[in-house]
């Protein structure tokens, strides 16, 4: 999102004075996965008779990347793996909280009928 914003608003970051940065290697991998997902969505859209917004020629490459990312993020978890490193990083940084949350969820689920 930051990349698309900066490309169209030369004034700088979405959040003034606080640029949002992502590791270039992670961004490249995410963009590649999103592009792969977008190809599947485009094919499915055509099959279903739906429009595929990334097909519009007037769109900048940065906006296409952003929309590809949106398609990736809202897709089913089985359709991509972008979320795995995010989850692993969070779990490794907060193991006690994750364990407490799982135990609370399991306790709640055990009360269901």
C-alpha cells in the first residue's frame, strides 16, 4: 500500500513522518505470491463471467500490486502461504499469550453442545 501511495503522492508516506517499510526480500516474495494468486483469480473471473479489476489498462503497476495483495490476503488460507511467517513470528514473540489464548478457546469450545 505504501508503494502505491508514494507512486501517486510524491509528498511521502501514508503516515506523515513515519514511512512504512517492509523487508525488500519479503516484499518481493509476497508480490510474487500475490501475482500468482491474481492469475488464478483472473482465470476464475473469466470463467464465472465476472470482471477482474487488475485488467484495466489505466492502472499503475503499484496499484496492480496492491490489488493483487488484497486478493491474496482475502483468499482462503489454503490458497497461499503468506500468513505462515507472520504467524510464526508472532507465536515466537508471544508464546505465553498464544498458549493462554488457545487454552481459553479450548475451554470455551468444550462448553458447546
